[in-house]
C-alpha cells in the first residue's frame, strides 16, 4: 500500500514538473519583436524626422501623398504615430490593400499576416506624422500602443474621463475587474480636446 502511494506521489510530481516545463518553454520560445532598420521615402519630402525618435518633430503630408517603407528583413508590421486628427489612410503590400485610420487612433500598429519587405502608405487627406517604425514578428515592446476599436453595439459600462489616464488613476481596479475578469464591454470617453492645447504624450 505504501509503495503504491509513493509511486502515485512520484508520478504526480513528474506530471506537475512536465506541465510546468512545457508552459515555461512556450514562454521562452515566444519571440520578442525587434525594431527594424528601414528606409522611409516620399516624393519631394525629407523623411528623416520620421525616424528621429522625437514626438515634437513632424513631417506634413498632403492628400494622396505616398510614403514607402522598405526593409531588408521581413516586417511583422509598421507603427505610425500621427500628430494631427487622423483620417483614413491606405496601406498596400504584396498586392493587398487595407484601409486604416477608421477609428482615428493617434498611434496605429498595422500587423502583416505574411512576410513583407516593402509597403506603401497613401494618405486620404493632409496629415502630419511624427514617427514611423517597423517591427519583426513576435511580441511587441510595451511602448507600442495597441488600441482596441470602440465597442460595437452597446457598452456595458461607459466611463467619462476628464484627461487621458484619469480612468487608470481613479478606476484602474474597477475597470480591470469588469473588463478583465467579468469580460464586460467597457468604453472610455475622454473629455479633453487634445488638439486645441499643448500637445503632450
């Protein structure tokens, strides 16, 4: 009887360590995305400010201007930081065309579903851009903002926030509970008009 109990205990411990090792291995194998060296070009524009890692420098573009991003290494996606109210823009790669900017996100990451070494942005209206960067496939760094589109239909909870990040300061735990644990649709509405005052990031 004692031998059977001992073998059962050893077997349980082995299963536990095997499962733990498998999950740990998956974590290790999750490749982190790297920022790639890319060339950014637009006819009659100096695009060097788009790669200077500064929010305060911008390049102004007119409607129908094109911006081409090329890389020797396959890109997993591009990250565009706008400096003006965002209108729709078109992304073309590998004979595919996608419409972006539909939700007016100031920062937008456009992921590619296949290997891409060259893509072209066409702006539907005049806009200023602060930065454009490209990343390899993998887990993106924490400073890349992945915004979710507004709730479709009805939100379960609508939060009015005076300034961006106020909802975290005052309701961080509440939002995590309702949105994260209870899987409710939580929508945050910012009351600040970002465009009429000092622009802060």
